[in-house]
C-alpha cells in the first residue's frame, strides 16, 4: 500500500440528527483510484462534502496526508490540494467556458505553471478551448462534464473527488469521460470516484467500496467488473 | 420647460439612484442580504462633508470617502455572523443597524438639518442651445456613467470581480472552488461604499440639507427601484434604481405645482402596477433552462 493520501476513520455524518453515513472507514493511497458506489441516498455525496469541509462530521475523522481536516474551512482544504467535481457538474452556465476555467485557478496554491496546466486540460478536453468564449450553459451535458473536470484539474489537485461523472450522460459519452480520467490518473492524480452506476467505477478503480444505508458493505476489485450478481447483491444488502 | 430639459434632469437623477441601487445589489449578490442601512452610508458621507465645510475641497472629499468606506467595512464585520442565518434575521438586523445609526446621528448632530456647502458652485446653470442645465446635472451624468462603467469593468475583467459574479450565481460551488467568501463580501462592501460616497457628494450639492434620516429617505425609493428592477441580478437592480430616479424626476416636472405632494403616491402607484404585471421585476428575466443533459 502506498502512503495514504486520504484516510477516513469511523466517519459518521448526520443531517438533522438522522445518520447519513455510519462508521465509514476507508483509505486512498497516493496515486490510487478508489471507487465508492452504492444506491441513491447511500451517503456517497455526503462523504465527499465532508472531505471538502462542507458537512461537519458528527463522529470520526478525515485525514489528508496524515493531517486531520477537522475545523478547516473549505477554502483551505481546496488549497491543500483537494478538488471536487460536484454532482450535476455545477458549472456556471451564464459565465463563459474560459471564466469557468479561471474560477478553477482560484484554488491553486501558486499561479506558477497555470498556463501550462490550462494547455494540458485543453489538450485533454479540446472543447474548453474551442468553445472558450461561449456561455458554459449552451454546452452539451457531456461537454459540461468535461468542463467541470477541467475546472477541477486546473486547480492542480493532488486528490480529485468525482461525484457521479456519468450522471445523465449517454454511455458513449461516459466512455469518453472515463478515457480522459484514465489520462488524469496516468498523470499521478489520486482519485476518489463516487458512482451510482457501479459498472463504470468497478472497472476503472483499483478498489471499489460498496456503500449502502450509510455503511460499507463490500470491496470489489476490477476483476469483479463483470460479476453483476455480486454488485447487485451488495446494493440490496445480501 | 422643454421635454429635453426634463429628460436631462431625469437621466441625472436616475444615474444617482442607480449608483445607490447598485451598491445594494452588489452586497445582496454575494451575501443575499438586503442592507437597509445602506442609506446610513450616505448619511455618514454627508455629515463628513458637513464637518469639513470650511476646509479645502480635497479634505472634504477624503473625509467623505473615508467615513463611508470605514462605516461600510464596519457593517461587514457586524453582518458577518448573519451569513448562516435566515433572510428574516438579516433583514431585521439591517433595519436595527439603520435605526441605531440614525439615533447616533440624532444624538451627535441634533434633529435640525444643516447645510453642506461643498461644491455648491456646481448649482450654477450653463446654457447649451435652448437648454439651461445646472453643472451638477452634467457632472452627475458624467460621474454616474463613469462609475457604472468602471464597476462593470471590475466585475467583468478582474479576478475578484469574476469571483463575485460566481459567488452571486452559486455560492456553494464558488466555495468548493476555493473562493473565499470573506474576500468577495468585503470587496462588495468596499465597492458599494466607494460608489455611495461619490453619490453622496453629488446628492449633497442638489439637496444640501443634511439630517439624521438623510440617506434613509433616499434609500427607500432606491430599494423600491431595486425590487421593481429585479433583486436577483445586479444589472436589473441597477436599472430599477435608474428607473425610479428617472420617474421621480419626470413626475416632479409633469405634475402641476400643487400636485407635487402626490409625487410619492404617483410613484408607488406606478410601482404597484409594474409589480402586478411583472412580479419578477421590470428587468428580471425568466430563467432559461440552462441545465442540460
């Protein structure tokens, strides 16, 4: 196991007293890709928001490179090298594609090399350059997803959190997104990938944890990608 | 009095109200807070001009801008704990701050109004063809247009401006990208203050009598303008402010002399009609279906 980028220990999250995540423990090593799958409402997005400091843990702790994140503001966590591609992308539809990317630069620790990084994401996702003066809202869903990932990458994160990058996209478009993510991974970025459509995560990640009702049920390897029975069973609490 | 004459005066007053409305809109955008105490920024500026009446102009202007900016930054500190509260709490708190500051002004300067003399020579008129226009009208148009343009450029071209626009559209996502809420909010107050201070200087030339409720009386119609224009967008809020100022000036000219007391009545009747026809505001637009699949 490489040294740990992210450690989550016995995490419990509650909304208005109701637990959303219970006793979640997982670790993501440097350079690893870890999947987190499970049905709607399993607590996946909440876990990501807790890492970003948007949801305070009720119990347990989250460590980034061995240092606890408790009490740190989102803006500081972003500057420690964590970037989130939020569920439903949350690009700024009225801003241009270029302005959306510039907002990604806000979270960088340093502006050095920013233009190289912009070139790199443009090579990965040509649409961010080709459509740079257009309003982001007129892009297709797949292009918006590419923009959301590009916006996260220009912050130069060590840890990239992806919340359902396949959501609402046609399968062929999803394949394109995952091809680009493979290149991101090859660049050494650590990834925690949340997916509701498990088949995409299990085949892509080094390990995939199944989360249901706020608890970890099972850990799957890429070899299990074809084993839909095992995945389904974990979803429905077998 | 010609139609053109009325229009020039109306544009000038409209621009001053637009500046006040824009200040309210800037703060609302990044904080979702309607600052009823925005008027007290104008009052503070007006008293600063009053206290420096006998000093050189530069000192007066510096005192005015300094007082308004200092008060705005103090308000930002006071409002900071409100960020996580409900809109009602915010509204009531800004009301309280407004009345508190008016009470402080009353204690410090008394209820009787006093006249500001700064730049009063701008009240002299100049003839342009058939038009007789006061200098302050021309200066108001120039300064108003300049400040609106400058603010638009700051928002469009600078990094902090981009962050302000992003925070106004989707505060959570902006935060997730590392935008510092404190930075954009403080900058919004600063920008609103600078614009309010400039408006104060020009307003005191035309309405030199300063009382503790000086700014409050100006901010109420400006706020109405903001609502009529559409609070959710800075451009529509500013246009709304302009519309109210413009309508006030036109009504003031059109109404017969003994009907002037009904100016506010006529104005609010207009506002009610506008909101009946367009509840989202005169310049608010229906949201496009941005989210694509």
